[in-house]
């Protein structure tokens, strides 16, 4: 299976960055006309998800809730790098999504988009599509 890789530059410690256009470009480059593609993030403090891309308040609400559920500073964390919350949030979002492809286009719903989820930024990250 062929793979395409692209970089994502994050600017905040915790953010969700839309990557639907880059994934669509990778699907076109790979020549996928029908079937499915996998979007994979090879990082332990970042994730990928599909959610609403029409209203930016949704992203705000998701990040706010993740921060509330998994606070950055918790005296019980033992990991020496101080980014246990980022690892937990990555666990919650997951490291991959599968997207169906129809007629060479991602078969996403009207309001759906693919988001790279940064939980330990800012950083230079990688996304693989295959």
C-alpha cells in the first residue's frame, strides 16, 4: 500500500487543526477512486478525529471539555516529562480514522471535517494517509 505524508505545524499547546483538504489531496495523489483511506498520526501526544467543521464554537467546546476532564496539572501524574494530560487526551481521540472514498472524494457528511488534535504543542507533526 502506498502512503502519503504531510506536515502539520501547531501553534498552541492544545488545538484542533482542520486537515480535510490535505487528506483529500493525499487521496487524489494516491489515486484512490473508491474504497477507504486511513489517516494516521504517529505521535503519542496528538490525535486525529472527525467532527463538525461548520461552527468553530464546536472545536472550542470540545477542547474546553477535554481540558476540564483531563487537567494539565494534576498532582497524581507521575510521568517525568510533565505531559501526561497530553497522552491521556491522545488516548481519548485516537491515533487514526478511516474515511470512505467515493468517486475520488472523501465521503464525509455535510458538516464533517477531519481534525489534527494537538495536545502538547506547539510542534511540527506528521500525518500519514494510505
